[in-house]
C-alpha cells in the first residue's frame, strides 16, 4: 500500500491558490484512476483506489488531503501512516515548489523542508525520509512577496501549463507507484514538453 498525499489549505477560498497545487494533482490522480468517493478520516479527506502497474497487477493506494491548514499537515499524514504501519518510503507527498519554473517537476526522497510549512509539519511527525513530488510554480522574485504569491490563485494564463502538468502526473503515476521515480519524471517531461516549447516560443516573441 502507498499513501499519495496532496498538500494545500482546505476551504473554497483557497481552492485555486498556487499553494494548493498538491491537492490539485492528487484530485486529478483520484479522478483519472476511478478512486472511491472522498470521505473523512485521519483529519483528512481520503479516497481509496487501485493503480494498475506497468508490468501487470495493481497497487492499493490511499489518496490523502490533510484538512488542517498547511502547517498542520503532518498530523493527518502521520496518523494515516501509523494506522497502516507504513514506513516513510511508502508515503509520496505532492507539493508546490517555488524553486522550480512553472510546469516543471522533480521527485526526490528525503531532504529538508526548504521553508515549506507543510513539509516541515510532515517531517515532525514522520521524519524526512518520504518521497516528495515537487511541482514548480515559479518564484515571485523577492522573499517578501512569497506569502502573497503562494496564497493567490493561479492566473488564467497559467492554465496552459498547469492543466497539462496535472494530467501528466495522473497518466504517469503508475510508474511512480511502481517505484520508478526517474521514469515517472521522464514521462511527465515528455507529456508536457509540447506545452513548454510553445510557452518558450511565446515568451521569446516567436
């Protein structure tokens, strides 16, 4: 079994925020792979499903969206992992990443919180050795602008890269569940490459 955790803030007023891209990614995975309806458990919204693996067979997955605010995310993740007796390497956390350009993605196991309150909370409850899917949202350019930037909705123009990124995560997630993080990253890159190329040309005025 694997926990797929999306980070965000609960409530309609935060739903479209850049800080909620983790929720958005896990929502899309649950939708595309036909997970059971969301329900409340472990101080979170959870949905169970099966992900078909590339080599055959399937893996049971629990999608988890903590319903405390971002800085309390670890309570729900820790509770769910403890209930199912899962070690940290069976937990995958999708979260926003300021230090990656919009639409880029990186996967790593372990590391620091990098100032992210959700990761800091999970570290406190689970330790640092879980998997992180870092979803690039770009940086506003100055540290004092970060708070307002992450708690602001994505612009309409962002849909050109946001929707393909979320769709690519959902399509490629069987590779991630199968333990092939590098293949997952490569597949997402391939699936989103046309959108990135078009965006680069547009930015250059081509």
